[in-house]
């Protein structure tokens, strides 16, 4: 499963000792959605802390072994598929014999694919059936009958395209604002975003929040945190990361990491 969300994430289907990873060779673009297939070659226990990131992560299990979602309130809930909010809280996923398809949905695409259900995530990790209802089960059953990764990716892509065609549209101004936030690594001012799309600050705040589940300011902070987290986990020095990612100083970086991940930069860098 993906490196930032869940441990190791090699770049191809033969990399790494534990994971077989497959990626689609060529599929039409679908609002920035990316996907990959994962199979744990060891079949052993898997324990993952879900980190905040500027995307909704959807995981569809392909085997019989359920995923145990632990959000810190009550006993872990066994599910076969899940969706993780951009800020998932204190969430962990535990499983064995992992075999799944993982999708990364930009919040602007998640609006089309999850619609009003996006708000049901509410900063946590939820069973995908809570969002897609019986369509989630039917998709899993069809995937179970599909023999190879290429066929599975094509099936999921068709499912997403059909879902997006029926779902609510994301305003072009919201999409443009989101893309600008990402391109700038989160180093943007909300007033400048609003001016760039010809909206008032209040209108941008309202429409952006309704369609992505994040305020523009929160989205910018999350994109900047994501960039910093990746750099720290790649071995970069915290002071260099603070400067490169646009933090006022190292203390500012510490505060953001504490707010998003409830740990220190050193602890974040040490996560598997």
C-alpha cells in the first residue's frame, strides 16, 4: 500500500521484498485519480498508521481477509473496503494476507465520486459500503472474478467513470484553486486564490469547503504538511525542510506536524 499512507510503496510490480505492486499501463485521465494494486507476498500481519495527506484514499480489498479499522473509539471494525479522509485522525489499519486496489482521489475528484457522502468521512476512516452502498459489494464481487491486474484496473476505471458521470460537478474555479494550491506546495494566500478565479474571498471559502471538505486555508496547510512529511521520511533535515516548504521557522514546522500527525518531526521521519 502507498508509502505515505501505509508503509512501503515500491514503484513497480517487482520492487521491494514484501510487496508486489502493479500500476495501470495506460488509462484515460479521470480528474487526477491514481490507482495501484498491492499484494503482500509474505501474507503476514500488516499494521499501518494512516497519515494525513491531500487526498481521499480508497482501498478495495480483493481477498477474503478483512481489514481492521481502528479509529481509537471502540473496537476495530472489520471491513473489506475503506475510504480515508485527508485528515483521518488517530487511525490505524491492521490486516493479514493483504491484496487490494488502492486509489488516491484529489478532493476535487472525490466530490464527484463520493458526492454528499464525502462529508460522512468527517476526518476519519470509514467503510466504503457506508459511502457507495451495495455498489461497493458488487464492485468487489466483479473484481474477485477478474483474473489479472490489468482487467481489475479497467473495471475500476469504468466504475469510477460511470460514478463521476452521475455525480455532482466540481466548479472549475474550485478545481483551479486546488491545482494552484498543489502547484505552489501550499504556499498561497486565500485572497490571491480568490482574485485568481474572480470570486470574493467569502464565496471561494464557501464553495471550496462545500466541494472538497476542506477550507482553502486548511487545504494549503495540508499540502505543505504533505510535502514536509515526505521530505522528512526521505531523510531530510528538519531545519532544511522547514525552509524549503515555506514554514516561518522550525518551530512552525513542529507545530504543524503536531497538529496534523500528533508527533514530532523526528517521530514522523521514523514511521515505517
